[in-house]
C-alpha cells in the first residue's frame, strides 16, 4: 500500500536523500523482496542485508 510505503520510507535512517529511492527501499522491506540496484548508497542500509543484490 502506498501510504505504508511512504510512512516506512520516512522512518528509514537518513542515509539516502532521494525520496523515490527511499520508497523503493521501504517497498522491498515491507514485501521482504529482493532488491536489485547498482546504487552505491543502498548498501549503507543495514536493514537490506540479505535482500540487496548489487553486484
């Protein structure tokens, strides 16, 4: 749900300043889905351990 995604994105640590990327991260977390990204900032989110594929 979009409301939950945006609320979750707002609660993430302030590592990534791009709101769209924060929503992508929150969506992956809420759905326990793997996230594929080459964004160099994403690995800074400890909560993505095991979900982030970035190589």
